[in-house]
């Protein structure tokens, strides 16, 4: 590595200044990123049936069909890596969830959104076998859902 002397001194000074600021407590990312999130529903990730999952996540909110789009492959070549995209144009979505009917546990992913976030999420999930995949978008007064059948040729969950 052949750095000019001036470049080396600038980088060394910058690194030293950042280290001193961090050591003095001037850089506190925990304060900058801290938010009051709802408690994480750990028990929901151990529910086996999607109907019980709906009740656990959304309580007594009405579940309506539509308002959300699930882009999923018709046939997944490998169940270990199945791409999914959840999107919605609903105003102020609070949470996005993805459930797989025939996985050992139904809930595949759950995303809490900030108030001004767009309703869009891209994820890759595991699927044990051919199954119906359900996407949920929670708003203040109801839950919107859509489902899609995804065929799996090579299993990924072992379920």
C-alpha cells in the first residue's frame, strides 16, 4: 500500500478523532436509533396453525381479503430459498406478516413499520413442501390478507 503522506495523515487523524469521540461518549447510536416498539410476540413464532396465528397476532380485528399484493413464485425450485414480496398501497400500515400453512410453524416473518413507512417488504423464506402462503397487512382498524399456492420441488424445512 503506497499512500501519499498527506492522505495517510488525514486518515489517521480522522480515525483518532472518531475513536476519542466514541470513547468520550459523544457518539451514542443507541440514543439515535432507540424507539419504543411494541413487545415482540415470541409466542407467535411457535404457533402451528394459521387460524390460531391470526388470533394471536391481530386479536379480534376483522380480517378482510384484498388491499395487499403478494408476489410469490408459482413453483419454487428450492424450498430453502423462496422469494416473497409483500406490498400494499393502504394508508398507514402498521405490520406486515407472512405465514406458510404447511411449515412446522406457520409464521415465517413479521415486520413492524414506522408511521411513515411504505408498505413494501422483500424476503426469502423456507418452505418444507407445497403450501398456501398468506400475507397480512395490519392497519389501525382491520387486517388485509391475500394468499397464494406455491409448489415446492425440493424441500427446505424438513417438515
